[in-house]
């Protein structure tokens, strides 16, 4: 994810193990138009969908990438 803030309009975001635990909105998203923070279980399937905004997250390296 980029270090600069982005609007909460991205529908596809790739995250890495360093971004876990995953929550939406992410720190890179603008907070003024954000929904409540929700933690998303991405570790097992490698994918997660935010129930609030519909953003689809994909774990780089797929399921199990979070394990060292």
C-alpha cells in the first residue's frame, strides 16, 4: 500500500503480511469519509471483502503468506 492517503473509492487493494492484522479503512485511506473500523480475516483465504464499503483486499502471496 502506498504511504500517501487515498480516497476510500478503491475497489481492489493488495496488501502484504506487513499490513496485518488487516482492517478497513486502512491507515492510507482518508478518515473524513470513512466507515467504522472493521478487522478483516484475510489470512486463511488470501482475500477479504469489507462489509461497509465493498473494498476487495487480496493478500500478496495468497493464503498462508502471513506465516513466517
